[in-house]
């Protein structure tokens, strides 16, 4: 009849497959797993065991989870609950994320290109390096307007303007003086693409060899075009890496990023139990945890700061803490409608706390 | 009956002869229910002439029929699984088993079903499909082998034998 | 789960980093949290005895790995038992 087979590749990725009336394939991607334990919680046949997160911070020989070949029935619940896209299931080559009957977590992260100013704060802040912002800067020369000229007859080749120029716009051709050409420089030029008409060179020149004026300062911006100062670019969020943590939305200075989270919940820390081992901070895939520094000398800040703004309530920290100092409670799960009663029950079982 | 169909040197029928015996029994059963030879041929995927021979007691050995009778009288599990092993085809198994057996079953799936599909894969008469993450079992097609019941990881399947209500169902 | 605490006594210098770093030990004994070996009877996961690390109440271990990270010579690790030694 049919047989379930499991293979593990050299990258510790797991593949479980069963071919019968349909071909079902469960694929686990080790690098995306955070050992949060949600798959282990939801599995209706206890086929999954998650290795301790603290151990998997170091390179291990084994995968972060263990799927028992003789127990797994490829129901797909783990693939539907995993918030990190570490588990995917296909039926006859089609992902269950594209099959209506299977509940899909409702979560998203989007950046509005109409509003985005390409400041790149989100790219820097993203804990999964899931965001790429590309930007085209305007040409400097189109943002300034003015005139500058160096009188080469008057110029004494002292090089003070070259040294002072903050835009590196002045270049001298330094040379050794020779009997037939007893000068220390053969030429001096101002690169008008770089010059910003700050007039520092004019002020510093000891022989007043430089005439220059900034038209903007004297007359306003009449000969600058607004469209020349526009910054254009593009945004890209890698959906496989994005965990919808909310960092981009929180840090965006112009509210261009919007994040919808799948889980609602709370996270609380028992500051007395916490002994500062830092395992949770290292494990958290959302950078939602940190050890705050004291504001003033001799001050006592909280030991562990948990910021719900960036938390997706996966419970990885709670599972990793050896002193049970963290409590994560999921109060809601947003997903596409679930018709099956047993699946509704399974999703409900993931709510609440582990305690 | 002519005894010309023993083909191996030890005088024991081969699997294909046992299959012939089962087809003979099925043909006889269908004839009792007023199926024409043409209809019987279609249903059992046989030549009409072969059907005619069988119904007149030709081209089939009594030994094959005897073995088929014994198999038909096995418990549903053994009858069905042996028929499937012989035919290697789920639809054909369903046809033979449901015609030759007078047992009927009522199959229910509880709402603890998780839609894993193991039962559908295991069912030897293709009586199970999945709909909205729940197994749906066609009780008329069920052969009573109970394999699905045993294999279900959430013990969500219940199968009972019920009285044959006499109406001839279409398989 | 087959990942367990494993010690390599031949590598151990007896510095006690692991004992003091262990958050389970620290919660049970403020003295140990402060960096000193316990003067009172207290259940610790591991202790230094005769200059080398000894595993004691390993069932209390939450497998956070803090001890392994604190050890300068990798004399204490979290490993799958088949891979150890």
C-alpha cells in the first residue's frame, strides 16, 4: 500500500513523504526554525520533538526538530501553524498555503512605495534581514547653484583651498619644480560636479585668487528644479524570511510600513527568576528582548526587557528559559476560516500558556 | 465441467485461475439479479463470450471455483485483502467483493478526524475521499476489512455491519 | 530529546565559570550567583570538586547552554549523546 519515508540532507533539512491516493510531502528547513515549539504543541500524533533552543545556538549535528517517521501522518497542522515558514507541506505538488481547506495564518508586512522615503531604517532594523531598500540619490550638482573661478595668474599654488575644501572639489597637479619649470603645481581645477559653493576656499585664499558666489544664498532657489532633488528607489521584503515582527512598522518615520501579526497575546517576565543567562535574547528571532543598561550610575534597570511591539508570541523564549521566568500567552490566532472541528480544536490548543 | 485450465505441473491453480473463479462467482451472482451477459461482461471487464462460457460451465475448472468459494466465505478482512492482493486494483476489488459478498456496512467518521488521508490511501476499495479536511466513506463501497479503522491515528472511524436491505446497489 | 549536558573532565581547569553562570544554580543560591562556591547545602546542577567539574542534579537542567558558552575550554557542552566522546 503506502509507506512514509523520511530523509535528512546535509543541511539538516528534513523531508517526510507518503505516496498513496495523493503524494504528500512535508519539508522542514532547518535554518528558518527558531525552536519555538509550536509544531510540537499542535501535532495531533506527537510525532514532533523540538530540541532545546539553547543547545541549537551552537552548531549541532542534528536538526532542530525531530519528526518520527512511524508517527507522522502528514496531516499538515505543523506546516499551517509555523510562523517562520520552516515547515511547508505539499499535496501533489501544491502547497497547502494555496489550498483553501487548510487554514492559513493571516499575517503580512508591506511597505507603501508612495509614502516610503527610502531612509533604510527598516532595512537596518529588520531582525531577519528580510528587507532590501534600493535608492537612487540625486546628483549633487543639481541641488546647488552658483559660480566659482580660480584666477590661475593670481594663484600662488599654496594648496590651502585644496586642503580645506570639504567636498574634495579642488585638485592641484602637484609637481617638483625644475630649472625650466620652477613651479610647484602645473594646474588647479575646480570640479563643478562636486563643488557646493560653500565659499570656504574663497575666504581662505591668502591672495584672493578665487571668485565665487552661491546663487541659492543670494537669490533663492529659482534655478533649481524640484524634481531634481527627488530620491527614487524600490523596496523588497523577502516573504520567506519575514516573520511579521513589526520592527519596520515601528521604526518607519513616515508610517510607510504596515504589519499584520497572526498571533495576539502577551509576554511577561518574572524579573526575580531571571538570572541573566541571555539565552532568550539570543534565541528571539524578533529582537523583542534585551538587557537594558542603567540610565544613571548606580541605577537598577529591569533585568530583561520584553517589548510586545516586536513580539509575535511564538514562545521560543519561554521554552528556552531554564527558570521559567518568561510567560507567553497567545490570546488570539488570525487565520483563514477553519471548517474542520478537529483543526479548530488543535488551533485553540495552541492558545493560552504552557504553564 | 471440462478440466482444461490447470496449467502448472503440480496441478494447483495459479493466481489468475483463482481470479477467474472469483469472476465466475460474480457472473453467477449478477445473472441471478437479471443482468444480461453484455452487462455482466462490461461490469467484470470480460469478453461477452467468456461470460457465456462461464455461465454454461465451460472454460473454467471446478478447482478454481472451489477455491474462489472458500475465499468468498472468509471473513470480510481476509476475503477483501486476498482479492486485492490477487487483482492489484482497487476498483476491481470493489466490484468483485461487493458483488460476491452479501455483507453491508455503515461507516461513520467522527469529528476528531484530522484529514490526514491515511485511511484514503489504505482503503482497498477506494471508498474513502477527503473533503474539507475530513474523511468521507462511501458505506456502499465498504468491504468491511476495517483496515482504515485500525490505521486511523485519531481513532475517528466507526464501522458496523448492518442488515442487507435487499435492494441491489450499484457498484 | 537526546541532547544532554556532557562534561570533558580532562579539559576542565576547575574555574567554576559554568557553576556561576548557570541560571538555575544562580536562582537556587545567591551565593553562587555572586561568584562563590556554596557554603550551604544546596542542589546545583554541577559543582567543581577536587579541581574538576562534576555533574550533580542534571535533571534540573533546562538546556539553555549558558554554561557551555561560558566555558573557556569547552569542557562542558550540550550534545547529543551519540555524538559525545
